[in-house]
């Protein structure tokens, strides 16, 4: 699953909800651009998600 957005401060709650959904359905992994997404996953212990970062 690609989570290829740059998340602004006013979108953080929506991102958390989306990542929680992805975590709950056990997607194989996510591809991210914004390292803030990685921090959200760590802060909320979304342990089912595996990450690859776009450079």
C-alpha cells in the first residue's frame, strides 16, 4: 500500500485513522514519502505495518 502524501499538521488525525485501518487489516507493508508517517506509526504502535521509504 502506498501512503505517498506529505501530511500537514491539520491532516494528522486523518492519517492516524487511515494508518490504524491499514494496521487492522494487516496489509503486507506501506511505502511512505513523509517520515512523519513513520513517526506516527511508532507513536501509535502500529506493529503490523512494515515500511519502505521513497527517496
